[in-house]
C-alpha cells in the first residue's frame, strides 16, 4: 500500500515551459487535492477533485490546470511556467469531504522556475 | 485566505520539556485538525478535535479547543528530538469540509 505518490520529486523549468505533475493514490479515495507550499505562507489549495471526472478551483488556481480522468490519479499542469510558480507542490487525498476527514499527503514535488 | 494562524512561528526547547503551540481562527468551524510535517516530507495527520469537544489526547499529545475564544492548543509532553518538525492546524467550516491550513509552528527539540 503505497499511499499517495507524486512524480517527479524535483524539477527545474525555464520560464514559459510546460509540465505536468502526477499524483497517484491507492486508497480508493474520492477526494484529491493539490496544494502549494511557500515559505511563510503555509499550504494553499490550488485545485481539488470530488471524484473521477470532476475538478474545482481552490484558493490559488490561476496558472494551473488539473484533470482527473481516473479515480486514482490527479494531474496538475502548468501550461506556461512563471518564476512565481516556484514552490513545493503537495498532493493529498481523503476518503470524503462531506465531513471532516483525514487528508493523506504525498512527499511533494519541488519545482524551480528560472 | 487562511483560517487558522499558529503561534509562535518558531519554538526551540530542550528534550524532555513540554512544547505548546496555539492556533487561532476567525470564523466558526466544524472541526479542527493538527498535522505534523518533517523537513522535506508531506504532512501527517496527528489528531482531530470536533467542535463539540474541549480536549482530546493521543499518546504524548494533548489538544484543547475553546470555541468561545476561537482557539486551540497542541501540547507535546516530554518532547523528543524526533518531535522536531513543523506543526499545522487545519480548520474547516462555512459549509465546506475541505480544511484550510495555517502557516505552521516550527518546533526544534535539542537533544
């Protein structure tokens, strides 16, 4: 049982390049989330999904797109990376969000945009 | 905007001492959770306290919740070097059960 995994662990991009971060969970969770963590800012929600084929915007969605084609996977895309998107990105999942539920986090992806 | 705010931002103690960190929030909540993050890792859930509970224990952890003051505290007793980590409170409310995380308290426990 791997829990929540993220690919890649590290990435360096040049401004304007695109990339996709992959999150996978093997716990059959309905809900999945993408956060970014910046120094002194805590975690901020980018996008989330309440089930296969659904996505919704979080607190800081601009510059990102997401897709959830399969229940176990949640992809985060950067179409044209900007230095302001330099951050550590965390994926999380929970069984439900119809009540308070534990979130399970991946190990993170450290992204640097030059 | 972030719901919970932890205090202090940083805490440095000796092994064996108790560590107390606080979380304050602005609007009514459903429940409050505490998470721990070791350096370079993802967050790990520690404890959940419901809005109708006042105190909860889990091993060396004690969490209190005062909804009248809109605040919570996390007490780690007899701290160990392995407790060195950042601690975050997460609250949900306003019709949503998706938690909002604070900025965290960085705890360093010196051996």
